[in-house]
């Protein structure tokens, strides 16, 4: 039933007017109709030819016409190639559409849930074109013409030969259908297992390839190869099970068709020898039987591929939600935001991370969020920016509940810069000018030079590639690039999650001060930091301890009033305070 729904969804996708594939659909259907008519007319012309020739009653024109029709029916290769041109266009259009939908849907989910699904999605999308090819071209586009051909052939048989033969053919086809249904049920289970195994191995491969340095430089190549080999063995075994279930399916189909054909041959042979049937009728019957039943026998292979392909398509469809979201709602004022955190609590599964957090950050001020590792700073920052929904409590930005703003527009109110910045594998310039930055190139280069992005004397070339995840840059350079980008953004509030932690303390102080000055009057700034120098610059420090607000105030005041605050700096920052 689920598979039928998937097939219907695929059909709906192909006929969707938005796909702009209706012309191709019409052409392909036209070609298919012509070939169906020819496939029925071919055996009929052969029958006429034989019967008329046997009776010695045939004109030259009729002879030529009949031979021509019969020869034309042999041109199936050219006809199906012509049809394939149009079907391929339809498949490509459906593929492009699905990729766009999955990416737009999954990116939002991946960004908020941080699950480990990205590699699976990538593998899935890679397998998608092949799966669509199998289902649309191999299955759907063959089933409908086959049904039409079957009905036409049965009609012609019923018209020209004793009705018993039409009934017999119909019976064989029903027997074949039943055998296929039983075989396909076994096969389907194996197909689902095989699809999971394929997904697992491609996910592992992508993960290992992406972490090549970590693997090789730690001498773990052998270990990873073993792991890959295990997954590949699992994949081979599931494929083997799949092949065997295909053998069973094909055998069942063969038994149904083989027995049926034998029966047909024997009975019609007897009828010819008893004079109840002409040789032409006999040939017609056999031609229809082989024409209809032999392609059915080959259908098992398509079905076997189709089960895996359908599982892939089902997986893809399950990742597509509803319609695309609408255009941006009301945009925030250009004024800096006032942020209020009100009784926020949050747990990851059963691990409580934040408890009853309350504080507020006045518009345009600079707040530092500090606390030991694991105290919940990053979680709180993401809740403030609306990237995580808290279990209870709320965050409001200039009086508006963050959760009431659509997910993809929350960054227009509060922009969160995550702790680990992974750059796109593009040029320095493309990364540094990434939206919503509005920098001019020259301004950006000036800033990077002033921040000593490279060692003195080396010029900044924005066209240089940064490598995968920015691997060609140092941790400090990645942070400088990101901070330079951020400084070109106009947003009511900005949260930096340890965004300057890899810089040396002097560079960090200079850059934070500069950012502060650039954003004065337009952005409320929140910085998560482990540096006392940053806390000392802040208008307000929010000190988190084991998921609770332990103290709020000026750095100097907290140092004087809170022993655990003093401990934090003594433990983490040593003499730096
Ligand atoms: N996505 C997550 N799933 C499960 N636990 C998490 C997740 N993110 C963070 N944690 C856990 O929540 C706690 C707080 O993490 P975090 O907010 O990152 O702290 P901080 O930024 O202060 O170091 C840590 O114990 C961390 O392991
Ligand atoms: Mg953190």
C-alpha cells in the first residue's frame, strides 16, 4: 500500500504543471500510443498475410502493405529510444524539483537539530536520479503501455479466435500477476534492508573522506578500512539476499508463464490439426502470446531494481514537508534590540542544561556571557537566537516572542555566530562577503589587513580558495574572517559564541573593541568568552553556573562580590585577569 502511495506521488510529480514537462509527457505518450497500435497490428498483418497467401488470394498492393506494417513493428528499438529522449527530460525535471525541495527542507532541520543526517541526505540525493530512472522509465512507463497492449491483444484474440483463447490468455496473465505479487512481497523486505545498508556505507565513506587528515595523521587508516570493509560486506550480503529473492521471484513468474504458454501451444496446435483454426490464427495467437508474455518475464528484473529505487524515493519524499514558506513578514526596526530572557529552562533528552534563566540586556549595550565549559552558554545563546526552542520560558526581542517569528527570519532579529565556524569550500572573498554581510571588497581587505590576517607584507587575495571547511586557514584566520564578515552586518542583535577564542588576547581585545565601536547605536552585542579582558569591557556580565544564572553585573563588581566568579577566572584564565 505504501508503495502504491509512493508510485502515485511520483505520478503526481510528473504531471504537475509547475514542472513544465507536459509537452514531453504528451510526446512520449503519443509515441507510446503509436507503438502500442503497431504492436497489435503487426501480428494481425502477419495472420492476414499467411491466410491470404494460403488461399492464393492476395494483391501486390495488399502484400506490400502487410509486409510493411509487419516490418515497422520491428522498429521497437528506435521508437523506445525516441520515447526515452522525452522521458529523460521528465525525469531530470522531477529530480531537480526533488533536490531543491529536500535541500530547502532539510537545511532548516539540520541547522536546528544538529543531527547526523547530512551525509545520509547527500547519499540519498546521489542515488535519486538512478532511482527515478528505474521507477519512471522502467516501471511506470512500461506498466501503462503493457496494460493497454494486453487489453487490445485480448480483444483481437477474442474477435478472431474462439473466445476460450482470450480467457486462457487472461488467466495466464492473472496467474502471472499473482506470482509476481507473492514474489514481490519477499523481495520488498530484502530491498528495504539493502537500502539501509547502502545508506550506512555511503554515510561512513563520506565521513571518513571528509576527515581524511584526522584518519591518516593518527594512523587510523587500517582501522577505518576495516570498518569500511565491514559495511561493504554487510552491503554485499544484503545485495546477495536481494539477488536470491529475485531468482525466486523470476522462477515463480516463469512457472506461471511457461505452463500457460505450453497449454496454449498444445491446445491451439490441436485446433489447427483438427481444422478448427487457420494457420494464420495460430501464428497470431503465438505472436500475441510471445509479445505479451515474454516482456512480462523480463519484468522481474525491473521490479527488483524498482523495490530498492522505491525505497530511496520514499526516503526522499519523507524528507519533504509541506509547501515552501511564504515571503518575509514584517522586518525588525533598524534600532538595536532589547533582549529579555524569561524563565528559560531546557534539557537535552534527560540531561537538564538550563534552569529558570532570567535576565535582560538593554538595547544597544554589550553583554558578556561567561561560565565554565558545559555550563550551558552555547545552548542559551541558541535559544536566545531562536535556533533551539526551549522546553519552557521565552525570549523576547524588543517585546516580540522569538518563537513567533518564522525560523528562517529570526536571524534578521538576532544573528547567532556559532562556536565552530565551518567555511564553505569557496574563495576567501566569497566566504567573507557571505550574506547578510554588506561590505565592499576594499573595506573588507582593509579590515583584514588592519587585523593582521596574514603575516606582515603578504597581500590579501580574496580569490584564494579556503579548502574544505576552511582547512587551508588557521583557526585564528577563520575567526578573523568571520568577524570581518560580521562587522559588515546590520542587525538589531548579535551573539558571538567564542568567536575570538583562537586570537591572542591583545588581538582579541582590539577586535572586540573595534566591533563594539562599529556597531554602536545599531546592534546589541552579546559575546560568550573565556577571557577576562572581554568580560571587563562589557556593560554587563551574565555568569552561568551549571545551567543557572549565578550572578549578573559588572566584571569588577562580580569579582568583588562573588567567590565562584573569582574562581572561574583563577581556574580558566590564570594570571590573565
Ligand atoms: N545537541 C546536544 N545534544 C545533547 N547534549 C548536548 C547538545 N549540545 C550540548 N549538549 C550538552 O549540554 C551541556 C551544555 O552544553 P553547551 O551549552 O554547549 O555549554 P557551553 O557552551 O557552556 O560549553 C553540555 O553538557 C553538552 O554536552
Ligand atoms: Mg559553548
